C-alpha cells in the first residue's frame, strides 16, 4: 500500500472540532483545500451543495455526523489504513470498490476500508453517524479477543442493525458523538480509552461475512466432492435435487451432506443457493442486462418465488436487488 499523504500535508491533522456548513461551491472548495480529512468532497448533478458536518478528527479515532440535502460524492485523497463505519439514519450511501459495490441504509450499517475504495456516493436527503478507527488498532483488539490475529477480512461490509449487539453499538456511538460535540478538553485524555472500548464492542457485535467457502478444484480433499461441485456449476440454472448431485458424485445423499459440511462449511442446498445468488448479482451489475427485469434474471438462475429470493439476496448482500441495480446505473 502506497501512502500518498505527503501530497496532502494537512490531511492527518487532528481537529478537536470539525464543523462545517457548506451551501456554495466556493465553500465546498474551501473545505476541501482546508484538509484535515482523507477524502475530497464533490456534489453530484448539483450547483447548490447543502452539506453539514459536525464531529472530531483525531489520529486514533474520528467521529462525525453528516447531513445533506443535495447529496455528495467523496473520493479518497490517499491510501489510509483505517476502517470507516457508518450508521445511516436517512437516505442511502453507495460504496464503489474495485471488486463491486455495497450499500448502507437506515436498516444496514457499513464497514469499509480504503484499500480498494474508489468513491462513496450519498443520496439526497441523507444523514448518518460515521467514524474511523485505525486498522492497526482493530487488528490488535481482534488479536486480544481471539488470542491471535485473524485480520479484519472476515467482517461483513454490511450489517443488519436490528441485532442486540448492533443496537448497543449504535447507542454507544451516539453517546460518544454527543460528548465529543461538547468539546470537553478532558476528552483528549479519555479518547484512547474510548477507542479501545469501541474497538472491542465493534468486533464483538459486527457480523462475519456470509459467503460460501469456495473450494479450489486442486485442493478439494475428495474426488466425490470435486465431482459434486463441478456438477452444480454445470447445472446451476436448471432444476437440481440432492439425489441428482449425489448420483453425479457417486455417493449417497447422506455422504454428500457430510462432505459439504466438513469441507465446504455449508449444506449442499446452502451452497447451491449462494452460488445462484452470486450469478444473479453478477447479472444485475452487468450493463448487458440493464434492460432485463429483476424477476427475469432471478428466474434465469432458478428462483421461482420472488419474495423468498428477495429475502435471501438481502441477507447475502445487505441490499435489495433493485438497490444493487440502481447503484450501478
């Protein structure tokens, strides 16, 4: 990772109080020139920006509230070794990564790093509470919790905020933000402790990625499992039963289920559904399928009941199929 912070000497300067009300392009340019944050603001299809930011920027942890009528786009100024978390209270936000997109809504919080982030787009009438914590800090907290460091790649980019742990995390953030806004000088001494506590709470509450464990064909431990995976891939869009897959693999249905749980970490049915959802997702973000209705794409990959399909898709990707399509339009 190349650190280009030297090109922005003010980008890492702590700011006990970061407060801005931007309602003109001149003010927006002045805010960008002032520095202090690692992103560059722009407005989308608007010559009258309306953006309010209130919070605090520190080397160890930053917290800020954002409100906008106009919407905005931000792009990283440099590669920052931080994780950004965001709880949306109104509107939605889209993160565009090199590997795909993720969407934050009032029902789903987001956690993203800078390593492959291209831009962030906030909708009009958008509000959110956001923050950053250094990757080094979260990695150390993860190691302390688990006894060794697994890294942060297992954390889901999108999290349902309805769980008790996520609700508690959101409450903690709101209370910390309220105290930060009071600008108490004593907060300088307390902030490192708050950062440590918040890191542990985030790691404990935030869900892990819900993805199938895709087995490399070379490393699949058994010939029968490899044959089952190949058969599923070749017939993904058609009707499939466990008996069909087991027969293609030359084992019993029970043996098929045992091998999948042991070596893939999922049941055959879960693996099949997730693979189909991935194909739907790929088709939704492809320009070649822009004219096709979502229902047609879903049926192409074996989903006959749209309600069930929509629920499964949202659990895996944190947004609806229609939101995925809009985010790539």
